[in-house]
């Protein structure tokens, strides 16, 4: 073995606070790039050091976990919830010792000194009263939340918080007063935010105050608590501790799952909308199949002591979910655009719940009932059936709502009024009417979502079609070209390439628009029908000024969404 050719590079070291890809326990995790050596050799040496250190600090009952991926390894340990920062230090020390051994480098410090330092760190962090409260909460089957600053019992109206430094005595707690609420996870590559918003409308129609977390905001009822990405544990805690939350729909994105694990241990239902290539190359997730495994961590939220306590709603038209499903030991509900879908039919024959399209109506069926929920054309966001992806989003929402025990009447009423506008579903297929022309604004940011919008607009008849594209600079040339090629399936008559200066991310001005223009020319568009503008707003304004009756415009808006929305509303 040539030690000079070995690369051992730590990429990330972080806490895991919930059920995660490798285990069901809190702990610490490291992603590292490895080359020039058998990765399994590296994992085995790390394992020896990790177990030695765990034993040295009296954490002998904790476990170690590992995962080997294309260009590196993930190594993790479980650890007490009250000592996760110290656990990160311990894991990093095990990694450091591994690197020193493999590269024949002298130890930075004596192992005995490092262990003594770890023990001091652990002693400073531990909180025995917190662990006792967690133990008692589990024994009493009471939901709890914990973070660096607070511990709480109960969700919604029964939630009560204490500062982490002023915890109550377990004997003083009236455990019976703390209750849970109906809970669901929503994940997938595309359609997460739309599904969360549909569910919010359904739950409102059922007469409950719905709280949602998403990548756009955290909202309770009609009140937006804060804007931003709240798809991780912090958003979930804020929502579940809010006194008005009666039902919670939690959007959980890939990044949050991989960074921290699931926001809470147990939910009543979960939805995975689809799996497609997006954000690969982060946290050791380099393939779509690996991405599917990461998304499927939500299924762990349906397991309690190994038993399935809820329902996982899955897209039967998605090959990755179909392939992965046998590994998930939970109750399932499958949905599909096609009643004769093989996976759906097999599940139906076993008495499982299914949801599908029959004669342009959305149907839910399980062993107890068959219900026609609503006609496709009665759902505004489907654009009379042209938006197939929104038919899928509606099917997934039906499956999730039924899994939460919501009545058909509320589901039908919600789908009949949920529209693709800037109020119900900002940035997702928003529709406007200008000069008797149709304008659709969307935030598609990967090939899968771009394909959905291209197919939708290709299915809509129009005199002329306008397409505006803009892409972030941190996409590779190949990704930008593929996104553009996919969008061209709309068959536009005119294309506008817009610069997005806030998203250059290392590229030169004009570089991304040129890739869009060159791709359009290569695929048969005439140069005279292609324009370039300095911003999405400038491009949208130009299109609006050209619109005539029966035209169609698709605006793919990466930035300046609020300004463009205001412009379109003013011209409507």
C-alpha cells in the first residue's frame, strides 16, 4: 500500500438528533472522502478506535454504524441525547486516530490525554435530569421535544416548555395532561410543498387548525409564523409547541434528514411524492437510488418498537419507490395515474389501500370502501387535466388524508377550491390571465419538475407560446443544458433567457444565458425568436408586453418572484 496516494478528507461532522439513515438513535456522524485505499479497511480501523473510545468514556452500550459510498464513507456512533456535542468530538477523535495510523503519522496527542479531555467535555454537557424526563416520557407514552434551550411535553394546546437549565422534577409532573395531535410527514423530490399546502386546505375543511412546516415558511392556520426553510427539526419544534396547532403536516427535505435525522420520532402517516435526480453529491448521496433510501427514512417515523403504527403513502408510478418498498416494513397506500398499474393492483388484491384515476375521476379504495372523491376537471390546479403532476399531487394528498382518518367531504371540498395561484401555492404553477392570454409561473429547479411543467404546457392549446428560463450558476453546464432541453418540450415559439445575478455563484455574467441560447439554437429554434434579458423581471415584463389573446407564457422564475407576481397581478 502506497501511503502517499491515500486521501482521507473529513467532509462534515455533525449531530444526529433523531431517527436517521443509519440508525434509530441520536448520535454523531462523519462523512469523509476516501481514495487510494480499500474503504472497508478504513471503516474497520475506525471501528476499533470508536469502540475503544466509547468503552473508555463508559458508553459501552452505544453502537457504531457505517456506510460506504462511491467516493467515501459515512461513520456514525449512537450517543446519549444530552451529550451529542461530546459525541461529535469522540467520533472525530476516532477518525483522527484512524488517519494517523493509515498515514503513519505521529499522534497529535496521547490517547490517554485525549480520553481525559473527552471525559471533561462529557461531564460539562451531561444533564441527568433531562435523560430522566425523557425516560419517564417514554414510560408514560407522552410526546416530548428537546433542543439546546428547551424541553417540552405535549403538542399543540397541551404543550408546555421548560428551559433546559430549569427542568422540573419528574415526580411533580401531571403526565395525563399532555397529549399528541394528528401528525404526518411529507417528503419527495418534487411536489412536497404543494402536497403540504393541499393538506392544510383539507384539514381546514375538516374543521381543524392545521400547522405546516415547509421549505418556504412555517404556518399555523392562516398565520405565517416566519418565512424561510423550516423543513428540519427546528421548524417542527416551533410548530408543535404552538398552542393553536391541532394537526401538523411536516415537510421534511433530504438535507434535513441527512443533517439531523427525523424531526420527531413518531407520526401517524407519511407521504413520499416521487424520487428524481436532485442535489446529488452531498452527504455521500451520489445516486438516485441512494436518494430514495434517504427519503424513505420517513418510514421509520411510522414504526414504534418495530411495529407499524401508521401508513406510508407511495407513488406507484415511481420506479425507485416501487423498487424500495419491499424493504419498508410498514402499512402502505399506493397511488397511481393508472388504475391498472401493476404495483397498485397487487396491493389492492392483498386488501391494501389504493388511490387512482378512473374515467377522469380520482378514486380511493380499501377493503372497507370505494369512494369517488372528485373529477379531474373539478380540481383547478390540474388545468383540466393538462397538469399531470398536480393530479399525482392530488392523489397523494387523498391517500395521506384518508390515512389520517379525514372524511371524503373535506377532501373533495379542499381539492375543488385549491388553485395554482400565488395565494394557495406560491411559485408552483401559478396561473394568471392577461389580455386573454394564459401565463403560468413556476419555480421548477430540476429536470423532473421541469419535465412536469413542459408536459403541462405542451398539452395546452395556444396561438403562440413564450418560454422564459433562468438557472443558478452552481449548476453544471450539463445540468443547465438538460434543464433547457427539457423545457423545450413545451415547443415554444419564443424563448427568453434571463440572467439571475444574485445566483451567479462563481460564473461570469452572460455565461448561463449563453448556455440556454446555444441549447435552444441546437434544438431548432431561430435566433430571431430568442432574446436575452438582464433579470427575470425584465424578461417577464417583455413577455407581458407581447401577449395577445390565446397566447400561453411559461415563466420559470428563480428570483424576483414577488416582483413578477405583483406585475402579473397588476396586468391581470
